[in-house]
C-alpha cells in the first residue's frame, strides 16, 4: 500500500491545531454544509442527517488523531489508502465550518481567491485563515499522491 | 362493463414524482478545492478525468452542474454520498424529460 509521510514544522502547526479543535467541537453536533432532500418525510430526514453526522464525527476523530504524541515527537503525519479519504473529508468539513464561523467576515470572494494581506487580519481571523490554508494544503498533498488509492478503494 | 374510476389527484402526483426522472445537481461553494471536486466526481460517478474536470468547471463557472439523471432512489443515494463528501448537492425533478 502506498504511504506518504509529511514533515511539518511543529511550532507553526501547533497553534493551528487549536483552531481545528475549536471547529471540531462544533462539528460533533452540526453538519458542515447544507444537506437534506426536497419533500423528505421527517423520519427519512432525521435518519439522513444522523448518518451524515455520524460519518462526520468519525472523519473529525481521524483528523485529530493525526496530531497525537507521535506528531509532537516526530513532526510528521502519515497518509495511506486507509485514512486518505476520511482525512480529505474532515479537512473539507473543517474548512466549511471555518467559512461559516471564524472566517465569516472575509467574504466568499476573498476565500475563493485567497487574495488578502494576512498580516493585516485580526489575530483570531489570521489564525483561522492560516488553518484554512493549511488544511487545503493537506488535501492537495493527499490528492496529488494518493488519488489512485482513493479511486481504487 | 367497465366503471370509470376517478383517482385522487394527490396520489397521481405522488406516483409521478417518485417514478419520474430526477436529477442530481452540484452547486458551487467557495471552499472546496477544484482538485477535490474532480476527485469526488471520479470516485462517486466513475467519470474519467476529462468528464470530471468538465463538470467541475461547470459548477465553478455556472454555479451548478447536473451530474446524474435517473430514478429517485438512486438519485437520493448519489445526493447522500455527495453530501457525505461535503459537496452541496441537491435533488430536483428532471422537468426537461
């Protein structure tokens, strides 16, 4: 099985983990994006949302699990065919939640283009935006190196 | 001799809605990466890379793309899977057909 290891600078990434943990807490009880069906009966709607939320919780647990003791000791995280898909989804969920909460003041155009002066952002927004970019970078690395594992899985 | 039976209108409409064609539409969002959307389309629908990129660009440039048409049950399953990947996917009656 193909496996990639990504070396990260712990002093730079550690503060971003606090942002991920804050957003993860919110993602335990609320879905990251709009969901549902038109004209769904209440039972189906409830089961639909419940299953999505359960899957989302597993994804978030997998993402947080990357940054345990080993990460702080070695400064590296690993991806393979077993975790690539859930980590990709978890990154998407956290990024979507950041857009709705910590980065709400930036506006969608700014988020899409990424054209802004990070140094001028208020401290909390600055940290949240760096986390947003960090998660996108993880996604890019996974897609670049493990797309065949994901498509074949 | 056959007796004419008038069916309740609501029942007829329900039957048509469930049995008729539906479409799965993916809407644009400013968050998910283009490469991510392409990967999801390839994974979920089995599109080749070119088709997946074309659909992704439709979403990006036009705000939406119809990615699948067919019966409601399967369309629901696709919408669920896309929502599991955190894409904004909706189900619509396929009125063109």
